[in-house]
């Protein structure tokens, strides 16, 4: 257990990745404004998802109170420690400041048990116990703990595999447009269709370990919630396959991808722009980076080899946490001239630079939103406002992608740099459009009313 | 001396408890916007109160300069290190950026000496040397150092006691409405009226140690300054007993308490709402918490028992600082399955969560204030603005209470959660009222002037 | 190498010295809003200046990628690690989010080589290879590393000296108005005019080591860029000597100094006020401080004496970094009653206080700028706006001076206090002017249009 990664550590703290007041203004009224925490160990993924204020409206509480945050180690059945305070009640927000935004597609909710009871993409099937449209409270009560061996290892043999259906769909879609399709060194993927239980399931066997795909079952941007079709304004409900969807694309292609998919997550509270909420696009950041080009994959640094002290045998660690915790194993094997201090120095330098860039990005997005509100109140026409709303969407993608990614820092500083700067330029363009429109409006306002008082005296 | 708690550590730093720009906007023009520091050891309480920019306008300085901040230990006569730079001058602000907001009721100013020269509640009495209306500069020159043994221990016997008059008044008021009155486990309080010196004084002997009352002589919300009667708009001066008043109530009852008392501390610079300034409502946070229900009191964790190394005798430590500094003695005696790391992890987790909640609360309060200013400038009617001012007061209580409390974190996370969220909802309600009023105003503005230019030409 | 001082550590991070959103709003559109880092060791001064986003538009990159940030030690030829990605291209911004704001006067660009090819003040001279107007990309390719022995030591003898021409000009100007001129303990300065190469050069031999002048060759406010003459609005180009200018004055005299010089660095994006960008006014902070009055100079604390372990000889360390890294040598020799912890405690206390004051200052400056934008949009007259612009300039000086100084904390807390508070009062005055002007405008607006609709019906 890493005691430095505290539980329920709000990202919108001023020392956090997405500090307020920007976070609240930029993301309102999305559920993530209710509670949005720094991640801690994988072992807590399911537990944390059940207690977070935005997911189940305050329904689930720790039986032993807040003090149980100190439970060391994550190898536990969540139902040994959690209690449903509102049994029988529908899925809703029970307390002020909470939201009920969970659904069965959420990656964190998918543990070992439901996989055999879940058809491909979660389509509702008579013989499948669970689907995208299942009642999420019942669904989670059928889960026990977070991710499992079978996510990456086939239980019947030694083969590396992937099982997340949204990813398998992305890898097999006719457009062949994912980062994996464009990767010259990508391994082969053998998709197997299974139907023994009376409904289609799919798994994909890999010809070799490819952690970009294996970790990419969760550490990517994916869509896992209902939303809106921006071309019609109509809801996209959980019965639609778009609510379980993986783009697996570069940040520069994401805005267009969701335009083509006709999907947006939420409507911005102030501008009314139809916006996107990122998950954790980590693998997408990594594709094309210096490390990637050198053949390094996720497991190289996050699951370094180590020697068993007793037997002397080498094995693959499954720590799966920050390499900063074991720099020697993770960095110094390749960076042979470095000391551990030098490795950490590089990571911290990159982090400080990008935190700074994100704060700049937030300045320009925030100013654009403030100007929008002013322009709307001044009566600037809807056509102009719609142009700005689309710019808001694009600028937002180039910011939110990086606050959401847990891999933003040393994975691909060049891409981060380009993307965050691009977003700032888009915000600045939008501000200019608004300023020009308002200046015109104000000139007209001054010109028009002038004659009126003159006419009055008579 | 705890060297981690630096002197004059501004709370409105961005890493602080009440970061700017929110603090300045939310609290202006209250004196605490001049300087507002994280507390350090009890021993410095009086010294820090004399040099802080908001209290004596820059009158008192350290004889040895800023370097004397490094003086280790607090067992000193303040007049050995402080000098009055403006002797003979009236109590006022001598420098830009300072205020002269001290008065004889301030808890920090009351040390051992004046207690015998101070009538009950500080009422002016011919034979009492000092009163609420005394000149505060003269008064402080009659003090020497911070809190004393006699605050909690009767010098004539072994009895635990309390001496702070405002608290004694609260415990004996006919309404019987304090948290102590409602506490089923509360100890007995025997108030003794003393009058040997020709004026009434009161002390209260306790039947057993009750640190909720003993620490609650200072670590509570109390009123210790002049203000305004919100029903008449007239000043409440130091000659009024309301300037030495302890509510001792839950955060949810505070807004109403001060309504009933007809007292408010200051008028907000932007909205003009009559607002409250909290002291440090720590004991109020604690009543009803999980620890409280288990019979734990302030001293259990802040003054744990320890063994004298030489004699082997057990005694009560009087460190009175954060249990994080001595987790073993303070936490692990009860939390027997925890390690020290686990205890700290829990405290830090709670802290991170509440810091995040407070930043959200500030976002909504700030937006409400900005909207108010806009609405007022747009000519929204006073009736609507007054409704919002009262909501401002209520939302403010549910924020300021928690930034002011030094015990906000592990003492009662449930209450903090409920209260801060409640405040946010009130701010959001107020924003809706303002938005609706402004939308109506703007619609009328567009509708009304239209005919004018048309009429002009002829 | 000090691994705690990371590379490219953005000052506008929320934990930084000049946090956003204030930094971006207060400094826009100045180049320092592109990238503005905490300084690291002297050895990196030149390298960091070449890669920073604001200086060369993204032209120079590290050959070995971001990872080379971890290169320990700074004793390297920058051209062994840097590469020009756009050879032959003009000096310009190559990437979004960058600027091309470097020129040959920048202190960091001046290493040993060019000094013999540079006439006094960088005036263009036929026989001098370089001048203020040289192409900066060519110029920097003729540099190798950061500051040098010859900055402070004459290579022909043992004499202490200074060579920075802007400083020599300040010390010899007829007004005799620098802090050095007013310093009763100032050493003598013997300016020697050299002309062997066919153009004038100057150096100044000191009668004794005077690190206030020697360090003051860089650690001062100086002007090193083109700007604008605020009296005419015309550009001041690099051909003008004002682009290589040292005021060497107290913060209270700076606004007037640049008024007299008829020079301003940039026009503020929102108010249009002509503003100043500080370099790093460290020596100016120090003059008149308690330490200065005691005869302590820069080298006393930043270059303390130490003993060679082998020979036992005492020598002057040339670490030139924060005394917090070697408190024993730097502080405890004089502060004999202190422990190292006490020394650090004092420094940290002062730092926390001033960080807080700066955050307050930013609140008031930001509010003033927001009010300005509102007033301008409301049609407040230019005469009023011009009064506010001049107040903006003055308030800005009393803030920017302190965020830019790397010596703000323990060097002169009294001056910092006075100056930052003075700036706040000026901002508040400006806000009052704007509020009054807007109130008047709004009253007229309500009064004027009233008759119009009445006139319409007929």
C-alpha cells in the first residue's frame, strides 16, 4: 500500500491537477464536479467508484466509518466493508452535492464475475444476466473486487489476451483507424467469438504481450455513459452501442471522432456547448512517444523485472504503480548514466512544466467562457455564439484530455506541448470573435438610442 | 517548539486553508483580509495577536526585528520582545494594509493578570480596572503571556474549572440551548459568583474534567467585537453585552442564533449582506461526532497520557498540539490494528477531501457575488437583492465556519460534508434567483427601447 | 547540482511565485506569459534562456530530448547539447504558445566570448563584431556557457571588478542617483576606458570586493529589450541606448525613473496601460536592509568562507545558491544563538507571509483590471481611463517588482511590506475611480432613456 496516495484526494484542490475555480467553471454541470479524486492503487478502483459522491448519490458507505480509509491493502471483498444505506430505493442522488452517474459500462465496475453474464458490448440479450441497461445498483452488488488476472491472461493457456469489448470493437472496426492500426510494430490480434451461453461474447488472443493493448483496456479514453446526439439534440441512451465505445485515437483526432460518432457527454452550464468528458487517455498519449519508438511498452516501466530473493529467479513484478517508486528497476536499466535522483529530477521537471501549461490553458478557457456569458447577455446573435460553441468544444478537448490523463507527464511531453498550446490558440480565437461581436453590438447601441431623447422634448 | 508551523503563515496563500482570490472577495472588507495566519503553538497566541496587521495597525514590533521569529519556545514575557512604535498615539491603523481591530474581549488578549480586574462579561464597573470598553492598548500592556494554568485548574484546590465569562453565560442562559445542554453525557457545572472586589465575577467548577468545556473557553465560535444590529442597521458597540457572547451551537443553528441575537459582524463589500466572522468553532464541530459518541474528549487525543522515563509514573501531557505529532500516544491506543502510517493516511485523506469541498464552496459563493454585482448594476430591484443577501448570509455561514475551524478535518467529516454541501446549494439557489431576475430585466430592456428610435425620425 | 530545483518549473503554477489566473491576466500579452520558470543554478542560465518558449520561438531543442534535463552539472558547452531546428530561418515564433523575444542585450546571453567584440553599451561600431542590433540567433551561436570568472575578477591582476556596461553607465551618470551613490559605505569605482580594438569598451576596477555591485551586474532590474516611449507612443528600438539600461534604484523610485527615461516595456492587453516588466531586482531590495546596515554583503551569505578539508586553508566558496542549503556556514556564524532549524524557520516564516501579501496584491490588481474592462465597455471617458492607466502602472510596479525578485524574502521584509501594501492601496484607489465613474454613467443611462418610450406612443 502506498500511503502517499491518500484516499478521496480532490483533484480540484489548488495543489491538484485540475484546480478550482477553473475546474468547476469549465466542467459544470458534469458529475465530476461533485467529486473528482486523484487515483490510488488499482486494488481500490471498485471501492472508490462506489463511495465517490458523483456515482451512487451517497448510497454506499463504509460500515466502519471514515476511519476505514486507513485499511491497508486492497485485497478485500467490497461487500465486507460497504453497506447500502438506502436498500430498495431507486438509483438517485440521496444527498446535496452528490450525483447518481454510474452505469454498468463503467470500467471500474467490471470485475471477474459479470464477464460470463455479459454479451458483447453489453447488448441486452435474453440469456445474459447483465447488460448496458441493467439496474446499476443490482449490477454492482454482483461484483466483488477490482481488476483481475483474466483481464490479460487467458485462464485456459498461457496466451496474453484482452477481453474489454469496447476495445475489441475498436480494433476490428472497418475504418481501421485506431492508433494500433497505424502502429508499425503492433502485434497481431486474434478475435475469438464465443457463444456457448446463448449469446455472443468476444475475447482477443494476442500473439505476444502487448501492454499498450492490455493496459489499454482501461487506461484509454472510452465512452461509458449516456449522452446527446449533437446533430439532433436527442438523447443517446444506454440502449445505444455508442455508450460503450473506444476511439483509441490521438488527441488531435478526438474532436472529429466524436463529431463523426454523433456523440457528446454533456452540455456546458454557461456556454451551452456540447462537450466531451475524458476518461483516462493514457495509452493514446503514449503512442508515438520517444519511449514508444524505442520499443518500450507500459509493462517495461510499470511492471519491471525483478529477482526473487530466495530462488534467484527473475519474474515480472505486478506492482503497476508509478516508476518513481522504483526508479532503479524502471529507469536505470536503460538510462545507464543516470542516478535515481536524475531520473526523478527529469520527471519532476516535466511535471512542473505541464502543470504550468495547464494553468495557462485554463486561464484562456475561463476567459472565453466569461466573454461568452457577457456576449450572450448583450444579445450577440446565435450564429456567432454557435461558432464559438464549436471552438469551445475543440479547445476543451485539448485541455480536458491532459487533466484526465494519468500519464500526462513523462510519457509524451512533445504531444502535450503541442496539444495544450493548440487549445490555447483556439480559445484566443474564440475570444476575438466574441470581442469583435460585442464591440459591434456596443457601437450600434450607442448609435441607435441617441436620437430618442432628442425626439422627446416637443 | 514545532518548527514546521511557521510564523505569520498566511492562510490565503494558494496552498492555504482560505486561498485567494476567493478569501479577499468573500471576506472584504473584514479586518481578517489584512492578515490571517495559520495558528502556531499556544505559547505564541498573545504575541501573534499583537503583531498581526489587522489588530493594532502596525503599532507593535519585535525589538530584535524579523529575525526574532526564530526565538524558540514561547515561555516569555511579550514586553521583553515587543515595542510600541507609537506610544501615546490613539488605537488606529498606522500603515497601509493594516487595521486596528483589537479590543479587550479578544480571547488571545486575556492572560492571568486581568482576570481579577475584570467584572463578569467585562461590564464596566467602577471598581474593576478593565472592561469591554477599556482602551485596548493600555489593556494589553497589562498582559504578559498567553493562556494559563488557572484557565482550567482552580488554584485553591484540585477542581477542574472554567473561567471564560462568555461561556459561563451561555451555559447558564435560560434557553438551555447549547450543545452542552443537549449532550446526554455532559458533566455538571457549578457556577460560583464572586464579589470580594466590589464587582461580580463568576467561575464554574466542573464535577470532572470535561475538556469540551475547558478547551471550549477559546476553541469555539464566540463574538468578541462590535458590530451591527441587522434589524435596525444601528451599531452594536463594546458597551453592549452582545460583544462578549458564546453561542455554543451546531453550524446548522448558527445563522438563526445570530438572527435572534440581532448581531452581525460586518457588511460585505460587494453584496452589502450583513455577515458573520467566525472565530475557531472547534468544539462545536466535535459534539456529536463518532469520537464524541465513543466518549473521547479533546484531551484524549491532544493531551494523551505518557510515562515519565525516570519515575515510571503516568501523567497527562500538556502538549496540546496536533495528534499527528504523536500518533502512537494519541491514536494507536484505541485504533489497535493501525500503524502510525495508517493513522496519518486517514487524517490526510480527510484533509484532502475537505480542502476540495471548500474550494467548490468558494466557487459557488464567488459566482453568486459576481452575479449580485452584475444584477445590481443592471438595476434589479432591492426586494430581490435582499432575498439574495439573506441567502448570502446563510451560504457564508456554511463556508466560513469550516475555513475558520482549526478542527475541521478528522473531528466530524460527516457534519462538514453536510454543511459545506448545504452551503453550495444555497449559493446555487441565489444564483438562480439573480439569473432569473436579470433575464427578465434584459427582456424588458430589449422590448422597451425598441419603439423609441422608430419614433425619432419624423 | 541541486536536484530540488527542477528545470522548467513554471512560476505560474498555483504553488508558484506568480500563480495563475492572475499572472496571465496581469502580464498579458508580455512574452513572459509564454513561459516563466523558477531559476535553477547559474550554470544553466544560458541553456535555459535558449530553450525557454518565450525567447527563440521553439528554435533550439536538446539533441537528446527532454530526458537530457537530467544532465547533472552545468559545466558544458551549450552547443554540445542544443540543436537549431530551423537553421537559416529568421528569428521568429515557430510554434503556437511561443515567442521570439530574445536580443543580444539579455544578460543571460552574455558569456566570456562576446565581451571583446562588444562596444560600450552594445552601440553598433564598425570594428565590433556584435552590437545591440545584431541578429540574436547568430549572436548566441557565438556563446558557449553562462557567467564567467572575468565578470568579477580582472584577469590581469587580483583586482575585483565589474564589466557590465549598463551598470557602469548607471554608476557614472551625472545624476548620481543610484542606490550606490546614496550608500555611505559604498566602495570606490575606477572606470577604465579601453579602446585597443578600435571602439570604446569600459570596465570598472573596485577598491575592494563589493558584491552588491558585482552580483548587481545581473541581479538587478535592468532594461534589455525594445519598448515604447509613452509620451509619443513611438517604438524604442534596439538602436536606442535605452534598451541597455540599469536604474539601480529603490522600488519606490522606479515608476518615476522610467517616466523620466520615457520608456515602457509593454502595453497591457486589457487596460492598455503602458507597463514595466521587471528583471530580477535583488540588489535593489537589499540596499538599506537590516543585513546591509550591519555590513553584510551578498557574498557573506551566498559565498560563505569554508575550510579545505585537506589543507585546512580557508577559502571563499563559489556555490552562489540559497543559504538554506548551508545554513551553518551562511547564518549561524553571526546568529550565534540559533540552531539551523531556527534559521530555516525564520526564512520560511517570511516567505509564507510575503507569498500571502502577493496573493492579496494580485486580487486587487485583478479586480481593478476587471473593473477597467467593464468601465470601458460602459463608455467611461478616456480622461478617466487614462488616470486609471497611470495608477495601474504604479500599482503594477509594486507587485511585479516582488514577484520578479529572486531575493524577495529575507532580504528586506520591511521594504516588501511597505511596497506591496502601497500597491494595494493604489489599486483600491483606481477601483474607486472606476466605480464612481460607472455609477455616474449608469445613473445617466437610467435618467436619459426614460423620456423616449413616453414620446413614442403618439
